[in-house]
C-alpha cells in the first residue's frame, strides 16, 4: 500500500453510527474503526479501509430530511429537529472498488460530521485533491455504434456509462454513427479535437479500428507526415482513446483491461488511466492500406474471416462455423516472408511472464526505442538500415500471424501470443508451416490450454520490428521451386492445380485478416510503431497473493 505521506485532515467521523478515525493525505483516504475497549481482541481486529485519492470518483454533499431518515435495515428512526444550518452534516465519497476477474464497480461510503463547518472542510479538501489530478478527462468526444454486436451500444452507454460520467463531472459530446466509417471520416475532417481530452468509442473492435484510423491519420496530416510512406516515423497521438465494450468481439478491451465490462471501462476513463499501445502500419507498394493493433492473419484466420463475412446474419456464431469449415478444408499457401528481428530488447515470445500493468519490458523497450529514434534523427539514418539484416523464409504455410498483443479473449484466455507486449515497439510473427490436419488441431487447442503453443516442430515465432510477405502468385517461378523432393505424381498434380485454380483443389492465395477487416492486397509491408496511441487503461492488474487480513475491504 502506498504511504499516506503528510496528512491534510484527520477527524473522528461516523459511518452508520459507528465511530471512525478518518484521514486524508495527498494519496490516500483512510477510515479506521475506533476500538471501544482498550483490551486487545486477537479475533476482532479493527477494520481499516483505504482508497487511493486517484481512484475517488467524486464527493457529494448529503442533506438529511427534516423529520426522519431511513436506516440501513429499512426501518425509520425519528431524529431531533435541527436548525437549517445543521442539515448538511454528511458527505458521500464515491470510489473504485475492485471485484473478481479484474472488474471494477462504483462503491460509496457516507461520513457524518459533528458540525456543518467540518463537513464543508472535508468536501472542499477532497475536491481540491481531485482537481489537482491533471490526467483526468473533463471533456470527451463519444462515438456510439448502434448496430454493432447485439445492437446494445446505445442502451449500454445511456444506462451504465453516462450516469457515471455525470457523477464524475465529465462532459460529453455524443455522436451516434449512421453508416460504416462515419466515426473515422468525422475524426479525419470535421472533429475539433482541441476541445476534447479524449475520444471514446462504444462498440466492438471494428468501432475501435475506425477511431484509431481517423485519429492517427488526422495526427499525421496535422504534423505534415505522409501516411503513405512506410519508412516515415509516425507522430504520436496526443488524445487518449477509451473503449466501452459493446460488440461481437472486444479483444482490445479484454487485452488492455482484463474484462469486457462497460462499467469497468468507464471507471478507467474517469480516473484518467493511460496505457501506451503499439500500432502496426500496413502498406502495399508504398500505398497505405490499414493500421493494426491486434492481429494480422494470413491463411487460416484470413480464410475464416472471408467465409464468415458471407454469414453475418448468423451473428457471433458465424466464426465457429467458418472456423470448423476452414479447418476441414485445410488449405496451405506458398510465399516468402522477410522480417527484421528486434535486437537489443528484453523479452522473447516464449517468456512465461505476461504483459501486465506497469510492465517492465514495455518501459525498457519504449525508452530504447526513443533513444534510437533520437539517434537516427541526428545521424539522418534509416532505422531499417541500422537495426540489422533482413531474414527470409520461403515455404508453404497454413497460417502466418502477426500478434501485436496477446490477442486474449474469453474463449482463448492466453491468446495467440501470450507473451506479446502492448507497448514494446514489436510484433510477434508466428509461422505455421504445412502439417497434417491432426497436428494443426494440436496447435489450435493449445490456445486454450496451459501448454507452450510454440513448442511444435512446424511452428516458429519471431519478435520483429518489421516484416514483408509476398505470396507465390506475385513471384517468378524460378524463386518458388519448393518441395522438389516430393514424389512426381503429387508434384505434377500440384503444379496443375496452381496453374489452373479453377479446378478448386487449392486456392492460389488467401486474404489478410487485419483486426477483423479483409485487406485488398496480399503482398504487404508491415512496420510496428512504438507507443503510437494511448488508451484509457492501465494494463491487466494481478491481484496480490496474500491479502491483508486486518484490512479485508481495502482496495
């Protein structure tokens, strides 16, 4: 627990007719029940509650009714008539309380003071401390997708999120999107971003993708950076982004907060949390295609998305059906992967440690990236030339995946790359080579088990800063004489199928799944940009192993 430091206030107040010693410092609000008997009772420890000032949502003044007030047990108790100046002698503090599975909720405690002057002193002191927290947003631009997921976005915001923003004194400008890419286009051209402290999207991963595309593009144009050049160092976005989960898939929210709960996400926004996040830019022949923050998948995941788009009427169940269909089809694709390894960093894709709140790996590698960027500017040298040599792999692949985060979700708690980091300036390149259907099933099942999913002979993983992929149909035949040791009949049959894709034996190429969107090109150039955006989040917090038995309700 954080040390309270110098106390600003210390008073004896009452909570539910029980006396408490209440103290306020610049970092903590603490209330400890007074022990009536001086005799030590080992089995009746004094109850002490503490809440960080940064996690106090608001404080409000309470006014007792003239004739009576309701007790906690539901009965009514007469109280003495008081003068008007004594009516306001209580105040309520609303604060963050942690629950199971990384969920937060809004809790409250009411303190009764001995006189009105002391009550006002407490209220003003707490409000002064809250006002001094500059990281808290005061004005937010909110986009609501009314069609995403189960079409519950508007209801979720109005019933669960808007009341919390009102309690915290956060003003909002709400826009309900009317068509695809409405939010992206509004951020690009019309939004007056200087008026706001952050942008909030209410929807799924598709809505979040719209927000980052509009915000990043707008930031680059405002800073005279060409987004179409893959070698450009992109400017960091100043506005933080909040995610209120209300979609079919909420992978980004789950990976950065630990739960897909709208109230938890709203509270992270209110307290002003900040979590930097890497973004990958995807280009084709010096033309910008998309930004990616979670998964780039070619082969299996690209085929699943392509097939599921034809079944959108089924809702989220379409992913299960398409996944089964693509698994049984078992297509593999030929191509060349070139990548630039991430050198000089700490952490590997096979680490047991996960990216959590206050991640040391992200902090270290983020500083390293900043130092390199400064050195490149002084030396006028491209980072691609100074960071090592490119490596090339050619072959047949069932899947080529690039994970910029763990890609964890409720169905796959570990994700595609459990040790991937949110803000270390790299992406984990996962290559699944041609194998039997049974072996591929083993690989898929390890996403939901505790086994090392990379401990398979046909799977390799590399932590990279940049990579390129060229499918076979974009290369010359002399570069792609692969698997020459296969028997003659199979080789001849394979060649016929490649030259005549209409036969349906095997498609010539797959599609890229970029955060749930299909890319229009298969030959791509991908570069990771370190900590390009910031979210209203703090990463996944791990609960302490041992809890303080004398403070069972401390948070």
